[in-house]
């Protein structure tokens, strides 16, 4: 028997991690103990973890953010 695929972690690349983290806090989402100054993580009620990580960490592999990116 094969188990259905499930999403367990969603990572969002953010220009301003702290600003986005404050939005999630304002929504009442609990921040996990694993959060630190480099990334923030939030536990959803569905057991999915949302991770916020600085977009600058992805630029060496993916290139700079495009002109159509909204801040």
C-alpha cells in the first residue's frame, strides 16, 4: 500500500523576513522553537511548516529577483 503524497514544508523566499514573520504572528500563527535570526518557521494547524528564508540566499543559484517581483 502506498501512502498519499503530503506537503510537510513550504519555504518562502522573502526580501524582508522579519516583516513577513510579523504578518504571520499578527495572524496568530505559532512560531516554532527552531526559528532563529536567519530564518523563521511557523506551524500550521494542518501540521505543515511554513519557513521564511532570505531571498538573498537563493540569488547565487537562481540569479537576482526579476523586475516583476512585488515587495
